[in-house]
C-alpha cells in the first residue's frame, strides 16, 4: 500500500440504445443552444420509448418541450424554425402516425430546399419509433421506412446498435438536410420489453459521428450476404452465428444503417463477392426497401447472382394482433434461416 | 485501504417495503472496473424503472442475474 | 367583432395619415399592375387551343386581383425581418412584403434567375431576404409560420410571423392545430384569413359552420376581428393592433378580411358556378379607394397617373428581366435535393 493513489483502470461504459440516442442529443444540445427537442411526452416522461431520458432535467422545459397532439402544427413549427437557422428535433411518436402529418413532412420539410433552388435549408431531425413484435397490432407496429425513403428530399437513418444510435443522431443533428431518424422499439433496450442482449453495448463518452449514407459489415462472411437494417440485423447475426457453428454456411451481414442515401457500393461489393443475397426487411414486402436492394444488384449486373434473391419481409398485410399471427409474418430467425439455406443450397 | 461498498437495489415502493423487483439490465460485467458515477444497472419494480450508478470507483462483482426476482433494498453487487 | 372602415376625420386619429394612405394606394396599384401583366402574358401563348402546360408561363396560375387590401393593409406594419407565409395565391403578399419583383417574375417564368432557380414556380416562392414562403397545400403554410415566430421569440427579438390563408382552408385540420398551439405557447403570430367567398367553386355558406372565422379565434383563446368591406384602411387599422399585440408579447390573434376574388380561382376558370359576377367591377377595392382618396384630397390626377406609371415601369422591368433570363439546364434537373450532391 503506497501513499500515492494508483490511477483507476479504464472502464467499459455501456449504454442501451435508448440512452445512447439521448446522450447524442444531450451532447449536441449542450454544444449548440439552437438545438431543441419537441414532441409528445418527451419532457418529464422522457419519451415513451426512452428517446429523451434525462434531457428535461438537464436542459429544462424551454428546450425539451411537450406538445399537444398536433403533429402537423409542431412538425410544421420545427420546419419553420429550421428555415430560420435553428436545429430542431421533432418526434413523431409512432411512425404509424405519419398519416396525420405527412403533408408537412413530404411536401414541406422534404421539398423546401429544392423548391427554393437551394436558397433555404431545413436542418432538422424527425425522430420516430418503428417496429413490432410485442402485439401492438396494425396501427402501432409498422416500420414504413420504404415510404420515407421513396419520397425525395429527406435522408433516412435507422440505427441498430447503441454505438450507431449515438453517432447517427449526432450526424443527423449536424446535417444541414432534413433527416428522418427511425429507431426500432426492439433495439432500444427498454426494461419493459422482451430482453435483447444486443441492445446494450459499449458507447464512447465523447461526441462522435457515424457517417450518414454508409453501411457497416455487422458480420463478415463468404458464402452469402444478408442485407438488412434495424432489429433484423440482430436476428440476421444470430442466424449467421448459428449457421457458422453448425458448419452450414459463413454468412455476411450488412447493416445498411441508412436508406437515404443508400450505400449501393457496399451492397454491390458484398453481393458481387458472395453471389448470394438475402434481404431482410421488416417493412412491407412490395414496392419498398427489399426491392430496392435487389435492384441495386440487377441494375448493375444480375449475372453476379448465383441463385435467385430471397426476400424475407413482412407480407403485404396489416400486422395482426395475436402473438402467433404477428410472429408468423415478422422476419423471424426461422424465416431468415430458411432463406439462407435456400440460397446456399443447404 | 479499499473497503467493500455494497450496491443495493433502491427502495422504489414505499407503500410496500417488501415489494420485489428485477435487475432488468446489467451495464457492467462481473469483475470489470467501474468509475464513480458510472451506470451499473437498471432496475424495475412493477412498471417503474430506475438507474443505479456506482457510488465509488473500483472493481464490481455482480451478485444476482438479470431478470431474477429480488427484494428492494437487497444487495445486488459489490465494489471494492 | 366586425370592423368597417374607420371614419376619416380631419385629425385622422382613427386611421392612417396622408402619406400612409398614399402608400397603401400605390402598393395596391403596383400589385394590380403586376397581376394584369401576368394575366396578359399567361394567356398570350396558350391560344388558339387553351393548353394549361403551354407557353412562357405554364401550369396553374392563381392571381390576387381584388385582394390587394389584405396585402397592403397588413404588410404596411411589417419589415423585411418579419416572416410571411402565404398560399397558392401569393403574389399580392409577396409584393407588399417587399419581394424583389425581378426575382419574383423570373421564378414565375421558370428561369434560372428566379427565387428558386425555376424549381419552385408561382406557388412555391421562397425569399430568405424577406422571410417569405408560400405553399400550394391548403392551410399548410400555417404551421411553419409558428416555427418562424418561435425562432424570433427565442432569439429575444420583437419580430413576428404573419400566416395568411383562405376561408376554405379554415376548415382544414392544420388550421385548427396551429391556432391552438400558437395561443398555448403565446407565439408572436398574426393569423390572416382571406375570405373571398369562394373555395374554388364552393361558397363559404356551403363549407363553414360558423358565420366568420373571427368567431373561431375565440375557441382557440385568441382575439379575432373581421373586416367586412375589403377596405384597405380597415385592414390597416385592425392589423396595427394585431401586429402590436404580437410584437409586445401579447401572443397571437386572428384577422379575417371579407375580400374579393375579382377573377377566377385559377386562370382558365370559366366561373360558371359564380353567382356574384354582376356588377363586380363596381366592387373593385382600388377603384373604391381611389374615389375616397380623391374626395379627401390625398389623390389628384397627377398622383393617380404617377402611381400607374411608376408601377408599369417596375413591372415592365421585372417582366423584361424574366423574359430575357436563361432557362434552367435540364441536365441539372436533379440538383438541389440536398445541400450536397448525393449519389442516386
């Protein structure tokens, strides 16, 4: 025992995805007084899916604001404030509520920069909770990123991990364009939802950016590529680990992280190498993300595909309530595994 | 001389002192170093959650598993 | 509360002074001159068969003849630092709020020198220099005005936002959401409703459950006043109160003006449904105001001629600028979606 204190060893600081997202917001709010957050139940409640935990206590009600149930009005408010140079973050509580305010989003937020010939910027973030699996039924379980990605003028990011949740949030706030930030309830690490071990992980304490428009390789592999996003990254990785342990296939998992811009180069690089593609998409199958990923390959050179593509998506049906029905239509690990086996011929 | 500091499940329900809860998430692994103030666990009684930070720096030892039912106020980890 | 024109006493205490009155008249003449030029140029090359997409000014055209008093009366109290959001019928407000006529005309003609480099067109005018914007979606210009007011308020200024829409829009959801939030958060906004009696072809009596939207203002916790006779000075007086209230932290209020759509909803509208066209020229607010000002000795022949001459000079210059400006390069049709180029 010496009189001099020995320095403490470095710690491994972990956060849930929700806390990481909130930490990213807090760092940017501390750095820039013109960043503010508004939405329903984002104040004292901390966001019903934990997106703003601790922010009201840190920044007060002038910067973390509960709104009435008036999405057109408060998202429009965010738009107007952004055109004046502020950096608002507006939360659409469930993406399924887009119907009540879609005009402000796709006809205003997304188009003002273009219509003004680039003279007016809209540097705002629209956060929204997506995803199912806990029996919230047809109007509260959707992903709908295909809709937002389809409409021009807004970037779309969908983090799957705590590290990316923080980094993409910081990038989104700093971006001068409107960014739709879609967080899956099942990746948030909420104590009141089914346990997800991948929802908690090491997150650096400082501010850092994850580039918008760049995919990451969640798991490298050689036999087959799974291209996916959001919670499905976790399921795909679980399937890939199991198939590797069983000696069936060495599967590469690409986490797109962004849909607009879409990292077509990353998709191409992987699929042109493995020759086998499975797309996992928790949004509706037709006319959406999964088709776009396939077109990324077929537009360029369909002959790199050694087998037809397998798409594992939610069929074109409203999401059912009963647990068994819901899990039959979600892109669960059984369906993902069957798809991989089909393209590798196992 | 380093002592052993107990990390207790917070008393969250004062109406029912014998209420039980769970450690819903451990944010540290057994034997890891922790800093003072670092987030160690999130615990839950009924629908209410609470964060448990480390009171001191040191090495943490976990005494209960995630989702195991424990009494509020009980010792769930130690730091030395 | 319904307001008709204030009495014009020699002391002028109820209304604007002579210089202001002359300014209101000249502003309205400028607007009308511009709209008449567009009327002419819009239709000139769409004959013999009228094709909406043909000609130097293609697309829909919604002109504001008859609604000049709203623009002149309200915007007289604003500076370029105040925000205005308008509708698919925006020109009168754009001009009265000080938008550069050349850049306005060039945008309407779809030229590279236009406010939006030809990307927006007449319903999507954005002028950061005057914090002016407009939208082609009914009532959806109301919510962004809240945000501009919010930014001004947060930055500790006395700048305000004026949000303008029509009586038909006052039945759209965004209108009601916006009024509620503005009053709840006491934002510095003036809401203006231009009641020109017609939502395209549907009269207000067939669309609106209450006699005026000034009544609806009370439902949202803010004062509301209705100007009944499309008189620019009545608008000016009511607007003075509303603007002052917003500037001094008194929160939002609503002004409804019973105004007049002299021409069709859009150019090419045959207006067969319209029942009030007989004698409509007699209700032209500029003609009426001219007569009033002549009677009060504010206007004489020379001043009337000067107003018209000056307006023509400015409008002719703007239109000539537009006509001679370059057409946007089709190879750049996908530019300006984001602030940086993004791979397709």
